[in-house]
C-alpha cells in the first residue's frame, strides 16, 4: 500500500474488535477493527471527516459521505465516488 | 524466448491457421458448417441503417479479422445487407485484406447463381483453401511477434492483488521483448488517468488519453444517472470495490508498467510495437473481437469471483480467430470451473508463489498456446455472438 493511503484492504477476514497490524513505511500501524471486515474490503486507518478524500494506491478513490472512524469498514455506505456522476451533474455540479 | 507460429506474407505471425468467411450471414454460415478449418463471425450488426462512423467501425472489424495473422486466406461474399454502403462494399473489403498478401476470394450471388450457387462455390473454394492452408508449417519466431489483448471482469480483490499483477508481469515481459500488448475499457480508466498519463511515451499520447476519458465521462454524465448504479457492476461491489475510481485504479495493474505508445480506436491496428490503450468497452463479447481485428494473436480474460458462483463451465471464443484464455486468481472461481480455466494465480495469495513466479508461469502458458496447444475454450464448438462496439444512434 501507498504511504498516503487512509484505507487498507483486508487480505483475510478481520473480526470485529480484532487488533490488526498494517505495514506502513518504516514500521507497522496497529489498530482495532470496530466491525467485521470481509476479505477484500477496506478498513479506515484514521478518522475521516465527512467530505474528506479517501485514498488507496496513493490515488483518490472517492470521498467520505459520512464521518468514518478509525477501524471502520469503508464501502458504499460511507464512501462515494465523485467521477462520471450524472446525478450530481443534474443537481447542478458537485 | 520464442514460439512456433505461421509466418504470413506481410511478416506478421499467426498462432492459428484458419480460413475466414465474412461477413456473417447464411452464405458464410453454410460454408463454415460444411467445411472443416473455417471460421466466420456471428453478429447482428451488418451496417444497414448505421451512421458512416459506425459503418467504418464495422468495416475495420471485418478487414482487421481478414488481415489477422491467424487467418491463412479469406472468402468475402457480397450478399450482406450493408454491402451497398461504400464502407462495406465487398470489393473494398477484398482489396484491403488482399493488401496483406494473402489469398482472398469473392462470392457474389448476382453472378454465381444466387444464394445456393454462391454457397456451392464457397464450399468448393473453402475446401481447396483449407487444404492449401494445411501445407503451412509452424516456424520458430521471436516474442516480438506476439500481440496480446486483455480484459478483466467480475473483478474482486483477487483481481487487484494476484490476477492483474500476473497479467501485468506478462505484459511487461512481452513488451520488453519487442512485442505488442493491448489493454482498454475506457470507463474503467476514469479515475486512473493521472496514473496512466505519467506513463505516456509522448505528450500527445497523454493528451489522447485525457481526451478519451473526458469524452466517456461526459457521456456518462449526460445520462443523468449515478454511475454507481451502472459501474462498478454489482459483482464488483459484492467483492469489496466501492467506487468506479477504485475499480479503475485496480484494473490498470493488468497493463504492467511499460510506456504507453498510443491510443487506438476499437479494432484499429497499432502501427508500431509496444503497449497501447484501446478506446473500447468492457463487454467481453465486444472487446475480444476488437483485439482480434487489431492483430492480436492471443487474448486473455482475467476473471475475478464476484457473481460467478455456480458457473462450472465458462463459454468462450468471443475472439473469432484468436485463442482465448481464461485466467483467475480466485480460488472459488477456479475450484468451480477448473475444466475451463487455463491459468490460476491464487497461489500468490496462498503464499506458494510470488507474483513474478506466477507471471512467469502465465508467460509460459501463453507461449504454449501461441505455439499450438489449444486453450480450453477452443475445445468447445459453442461460439458466442459478437457485440460490435458501435456508439452512434441507428436510423
């Protein structure tokens, strides 16, 4: 993963309350998953306020549609993509 | 490294040795049903009522398939409903295919005794042409003659961490050897274009990538729809992909790390070697016929897992004359459809192989298929119809 990322992908299922160690530059970040994170889904590495950019691969994958706490599951319920959004266009811009 | 292929008069190298009968229709189908070793295309679009741009796109597919290095010789018939348009005249198709130096014959029901007469003549010609093609022998050639095409689908996390990286390794290796590699799916680079333009070989390539993305994104916005109800597709979301941008950033891993030499239209042939982006659409019944027409001689579908539960048989052959491989890194997909899957790289997740080792094994699989080993989908007669990528309204 990229040093600027604020989410990480679970390469195996993480149980609610489980402590996980995420490799980051020069060490490891330890945090507790607040809920179950299925294989292949994303975990917030820090608190992310509503509207903040969410980064994976060092690039923008969307923004927080609600407040996300460190250790939360990050998916379509709290992350929204901003590209190619005809619905936003219709409502008069982003 | 090298493979065994059929050297064609224009210097391109085939991995198969078919006789092609085009366009689609009862004449082509009847000839192919009667004569072994022949192929035709199966698609509903023959150009009638289509705009000039779309007719040219159809012509590019037909001419491109005719010129494919996997085709020894071609029969063109003049009975297609679209043949009255200048772009799709049988004589035009014949001339442009014959420019590659291969044998091209024409069937015209108006001169050859009607539909029955054209079928009879076609069967007689095709038998001689298949027999003549069978005299060709494979020769050892270098990897610079490989031209690959890829798409990923039903993408999930295994695609991003083990499937696409193995394909990326293959792409880098073939491009480094002087070969050609094609990737595309314009909707699935929205959000990843900055990562791609950093790899543009020249400034005009970066501009072309940005222009292509802008046109596609504007089309998406013009629908007034939330793209998330369309793409990522439900199987992607089930697999953990949350946005189109995230899907795009994972998808581009399959293109490796080589510089991008240009942006091609659907079914357009690259003018040089190297890695190219193709402005096409993700549908597998569309994309592979386009790669085949662009000159690809091996194509791959990197399969994830979302939404494929219960699919124990993966159909194939959407690439008409080009061997088609199924690859996956998802253990459940592989376990369900082992008989259909040519390459498995879930080993990377299981820890028994590095991504490089898996990529090297994929490369050897491709060389093997290029040299004549059948891909698993080639063991089926079943052929899916082709969905030509046409973008303009019909009138």
